C-alpha cells in the first residue's frame, strides 16, 4: 500500500488529507487515523476498495512552535498492517 499524507494550517487547527492506494491485488480493509495521540477516525471502506481518500478540517490545534504527530494505520485484505507517520512543527 502507498499511504500519502498532507497537512496545512486551517482556520482553526489543521487541515489533513490522506490518500491510500493499493496495487489492485489486495484491498483496503480498514484505516485508523490519530493526531497528537487523539483518535480522529476508524474507517472501513467498501469491499474491494483500492483507493481511499479522507479529509479532516479543523483537526487538533495550531500554535506556533507546537509539534504534531499524525499516524495513519491501514490494514489490507490479507490482514497486514502498514503505517505512515508524519511529524511537523507549526510555523
């Protein structure tokens, strides 16, 4: 699986965009997203999903100098877990 994350400041908090793609041989069974240790969502895409997009608006906080950690965990149809972590500091 290919897990891509993007983030930027929002009006309040963060704007977070997640895209997950598979090679088509396996499917995306579930996706769990956490920001700064807080659970944002657990999603169970439709059967046979090979691409998943999720967008969060005004998630978490924003303050210059604050460090954030975004963790996206995806499980494929074989039960294999893959994860992506993004860490950044607010400007």
